[in-house]
């Protein structure tokens, strides 16, 4: 008994959130269905600006990371909830999702082109095959150029979240977020609020 408690505590200290993550995002039929539902819940919460609904989709143990660009560098802020009247960052209001998305496709996430000002694909897409090192890359650059002293544990935490998060893109609204599977439920892990092609 004591040994298992020690192992659990060690994992929690090592990763910051222990073993709450599923070992893999094996998208069996039930897991995929629950992901579909969770994605549409995120879109609906932003469409109706329903604070209570979106906050039930934020895991209280890992919270939510909001990514944005200030100047030339991307940054992130860690929060435990969303307040539609108090956006993060303050200068960028939370947009309402306007488009009604009827279907969700599982494929490589589309890319936004600054030259054409268009997405490489259209619709609502979730990328289950690729991982995007959003938090890890930002922390690495910030540590190198802005001398922000992230600890080894923090970097490990960001890498773990990146590894387990699936990118979702709703192109008509340029709405990008990431979903993560924790203890049998899907949560929002990252909101990408970067204004594309801004510097």
C-alpha cells in the first residue's frame, strides 16, 4: 500500500498531474463519439458565450493554456477558467463562433496562408495523427530569448500536454483549440488565440 502511494506521489511530482492522462488517445468508437460531442460543446459555448458550459470543459488539475502573440513572439497564459467579459489577453475580445458546423473530419490540420489569407482546407477538422509542440516550443523560445526560468518540471508538464493534445480547427471562424483526454473525459487544454500573420 505504502509503495503504491509513493509511486503515485512520484508520478505527480514528476509530471505535475500524475497519471490522470490516458496512456494513449486510442480513438475507439466510444472515445471518438465523446470527442465529437466535446468539440461541438466547445463551439456551442463560444457561439452562445456560455461561460458555465465552457468552464466545465476545463480540467481543474491542468487548467487551460491561452496562446497569443505579443509583438513577434508567441506567449501563453495559464488560467483555470474563461470569463467572456474579461478576455485573455485583455486587448483581444473573445469572438463568438458564428458558423454552424455540421460535420467533423479527422485529417491533418489545415494551415493558414498569409499570402492568400485562406486556410489550406475548409471546415471543422481534428488532427489525431500529428502532435504540435505548442507550449514546449513557446517555453523554449521564451527561456532562450527572454530569460524566463521555466523549471525542468514545468517543461516536462508542457511536453506532456502537447503530446496528449489534439488540434481542432474551425476554419470559417479561424477558431483553433486543442482537446485532451483525461480520466475518460475530453477537456480543452489550449486555446490558440494567435492572430495569424501579425507581428
